[in-house]
C-alpha cells in the first residue's frame, strides 16, 4: 500500500476549510481515507470540517482496531457518520459563530482488496484501474440533479452559477443519509479522494493522466495540487491518493 494526503488553501481563499486524513494498518491490510470540505462564515467551515473528520476518523479507527468489525464496514461508517453529524449539528446550535456550518465528507475504508466508499455532498472518490478512471461517488448537488433531469449537460455543469450549491452536508440537520459504494481493488489500482477545489479545476481526463503514471502517491498528490495552483485554484484544494 502507498498513500498520501495534501491540502492547500488555494490562491484566493484566506483560510483552508478542507480537512484530510489517512490511517493505515499495514499488517492488517486496512486503511482509512477521508476528505471534508467545510462551509460557513468566518472560521465555521474550518471548525465543521475539522470536527467532523476528527470524530468520524476516531470512531472508525476504534472499530477497525477490533479483531472483527461488528455489523460490517458500512455499519461502522454509518455509526461514525451519525456521531460526527451530531457533534457538528450540536455545536452549530450552541455557538452563534458556528450557526449554519456544515461540511461535505467522502471516505473510503479499505480491507484487503475491498474498499467501502461513503459520501455526503460533492467531495468525490475516483477509482483508477487498468488505465481507466471512473467516478465512484455521485455529487449531492443542485447541478447534479439538473444533469440527471436533462436540463443541462455534464460540460455545462462544470461552469454553472449554482455549481457550489450542495443538497446534503454533515451537520446541517439532525438526520443525515450518506451513499455507499463497494469497490474491488486489484494490485496497482488507485483511489483518489478530493474536494471540489480539485475536481472543479481539472477534468476527469486530466485527473486520469495524473493517476496513470507509476509515480508514488506523494508525487501524484503534489502534482495535482501544483497543477490546480497553476490554474489559479479559486477554492481550497485537497487530494488523497491510495495505491494498492
């Protein structure tokens, strides 16, 4: 296994409201990958993403440390999401400066050659296998719904004025549902988790070109961030790369 995570505030934003995390247990063949993209005024977005990531990662790590994951990986991730959602929602209600804050979340738990992917919002997971890249997750966003209804094309969605409006976020309501996906991994496969600060700047074809090489996960991550910055990086930008 080879993995790396990197986040940058970009060229325009004054603060970085993204958060990322990796935890690997080489001897057990397990890994946890996580990206959160916070939203909210002042520092609230940063608080939401950091809190959600910390709570979620802590609970998942604890579950993975047990000899057997009771109820399966999906159950563990659902429980961790519920706990992190409550933590963000309750702080938002208690602190005026945090009112209305929330965060996207995309996570992957890898056990052996199987990855369980979960997402809320528009942070994404991509899977690269045998030279082919596919988007695993589906954005929870206004423009994604417009594309599915046939109102706009996929290309038009990339520059639509409502591009940043998401329909689900961690911490914005007491109840929350995530989408789950199962990905079978073979030797040499790559997972990319990223915030929309990366996917809004680079096309799927360009992401594929970066992931297609044999460079280390760190080199790929740094290359992606550098390219986003070279193009102006109007938002915080985060990438997590995992290679089996």
